[in-house]
């Protein structure tokens, strides 16, 4: 058995760079090639991943028999063709979400993926998070009784209209699909009913804040709030991100500020509190579990395309319900311009302008 997997990276934007860095850190990966459509991005890859082949087209990666895995980190519109080509070239796939820009294509891809013997992981990063694993273990031990209510909130001063990610849709799909997935993962059941309310901040055409609530087939009820309208122009940027799992006997919950996560477990036998690093998108864990799965030929627990597509389909449906319920307008286009201008002057923790990184939901610090 080989002891390393060889990767070809398609798309060297924010997530491509994150995955490449995680692969470089891991002892299980060797990056063989990078492809990006943009010349300045290819130049950046040349500097950051020295000694690898840099391409302006994907074919050399698909046709290289020494490449085991392709990392698909472009946008949703490019992914279907790349997934099909990867499977046809017998490559394993580590893909960003969503796997396509529309639900019908996503399901076609699931059928192709499930009919193939190749591994396809989709970056539902929450499924690799220590805090969700701790909470789910606690619930499974019976400490909160029967899970009854799952409440999730993800509000940050995040990605704005006109900042890219158009094929991924408005925030309740682009980012909210992660939380639609998390609620379903906790409930262990399929969505049954929902009602959604949205708000069209600044008069922008799409709701930039949405709350959905409803039921699962097994009787668990949920509410999910997602919004990138949380204190964009505040002097200090706030976040409100939590999961609250309410049982018939106890409660298990977490909160994070993108730097640290705190889990509080109120069980019938014990109360536990733990704070540890949030670890952003947990790409170190994703590349580790995927490499070990490819090397051993056994899925050791990476997130699946089917779960991603269900989350994508349901989050589109909830978003459409919010739109059908006529989201009111608050704020003005002038305020939106002011925020966009403000974000152009912001830098992230690495000193890079936010718009260069196309950040969707990371914490930001004013210059
Ligand atoms: N799982 C998560 O938590 C998470 C977080 C952020 C983004 N994402 C997803 O990751 C993907 C990438 O997002 P990002 O923020 O890195 O975007 P980005 O715009 O920073 O990067 C995309 C890169 O792909 C390149 N590209 C676009 N189309 C291409 C094509 N057809 N062929 C080759 N290169 C192409 C662009 O030049 C760019 O360098 C998106 O699908 C997004 O939804 C997931």
C-alpha cells in the first residue's frame, strides 16, 4: 500500500489555498498539480506550492495516472463537469459544496457517484467538528433524554451581495446549507415541514437573513437562523453562532466566536463545560480522514455527497419559502454601498484584504 496520496487541485481560491495548506502540513499528501482559470491566482500558486505543475486547463490533471485524488475547489457551476470527468478518469474526489448549482444536476451526480467505486467526499465541515462530536456522543448516552428541539443560529457580518459566490446562491443556501445539514444530522431524520421568513436587507433582491422552523419525520422540531447582516458597520464585529439541543431531560449546547468554541452539556448525571479552538473549517481533519480512507480502501467517516445534496435541496426550498412569504425590506442601497466600501478596507487575520480572499463567514478585524 502506498503511504501518500497524490493530489491535483482544481481552483486555488480561498478554499483551494486552505486545502493545499492542510495537505502540505499533513504527512499523507503530495500535491502534484494546481489548475486555476485565473492567471494571477496561478502565479500565487507557483509561489505558495513550489515545484508542482501549474496548469491553465484541467485535462493534464485528469489524464495523469499518477494522480489519485482531485480537489474540486472552484465554484458550483464548474463542479458537475469536473466530477463527471474525475469519475471517468478513475480519480477519487474531495469536493467543496454544493456539488452543482441546481438540485436536478446534484441528484444526477449522486447517482453517478454512488454507482462508482471511487470515493467522493464533500466538505460538510461541521461533521468533522470536535464540538458536534462531543454533543452527539452526550445525546447518544441518554444524558438529555429524548432529543426534542434543535435550534441553530449562524449570524455574522459575512459575505455581502456583489462579492462573488453567485452560483452558490444567497447566504441561506451558500452558508445555510451547512446548518440545514447539521440540524438533520442531529435529528437523525428527514425534514417533514417548514415555514421560513426572510428579510431583504438594504433593498437587495435576495433575502440576506432567513429563519426557518418546522418538523422532522421523527417529531424533532427545529429552528435555523442564518444571516450575514450582523453588525457589518459596528466598531467591533459581533457574531452569534450556536447550537442548542434540547432534550426531554437535559440540554446540550455550544457557542463559538470563530476563535474558540465552548460546549456546555447539562445532563442528568453530569454537567460538562469545555472550551477549545474553533479550528475554522477543520481542513486538517478532512484531508486526514480522506487520505486514510483512500489509502486503506475503506470510508473512515468522511462526509458524503448524498448528505450535501439533501442539505442543498432543503435549503433552496426553505429559501424559496422565505421568498414566497414576501420578505420585507429594511435599510437602503446606500447603506449596502457603505458596507461594501468598509469591507474593502478591512483585513483579515493574515493581513489580506477581505475581498481578495472572498471570505464568506470568517471573523474580520478592521485595519
Ligand atoms: N465548506 C465550506 O465551509 C465553504 C466555505 C467557503 C466556500 N466554500 C465553497 O468552496 C468553493 C470555493 O469557494 P471560495 O470561497 O474558495 O471561492 P474563491 O472565489 O475564493 O475561489 C474559487 C477559485 O476557483 C477559480 N475558478 C472559478 N471557476 C473556475 C473554473 N471553471 N476552472 C478553474 N478555476 C476556476 C477562481 O479563479 C478562484 O481562484 C465554493 O463552491 C464555495 O461554496 C465552502
